[in-house]
């Protein structure tokens, strides 16, 4: 990212998104943010100010990827 996105909690800037992209697998935007440790608890709801809008965000477990391949794979259709 060239510019960071502000992260807000209770309308107060508390951090910034340093990396973000769209995840086709999750069908949503994902990103990494620098936050105060007290707001980094899983499930904490925050807001992110993007160039186009203010949107909600939730602190989730990382990584976003599935290194153990525990997410069931979609069964391919046979022709």
C-alpha cells in the first residue's frame, strides 16, 4: 500500500492498516493493521477509513491462509 488507512475505535484514530487486499477465497477484504495491544483481542470491532468509505473491521486470528489445508476443498464437478 502506498498510503495507510486509518483504523478507528469509538471515532478515535488508534492505528493504521499497513497492508490490504481482496481475498477471493474469503470473498472479502483482508488486511494487517498496527494497533495498541489492548485493542488487538480477537473479536474486537473497529472501523477503517478507506479513500471511498468508512467500513467495519474485526480482529481475527492470523494467518488468513490455511497452511494445514483444513478448509474443505470444493469438489470439482465431473463432465
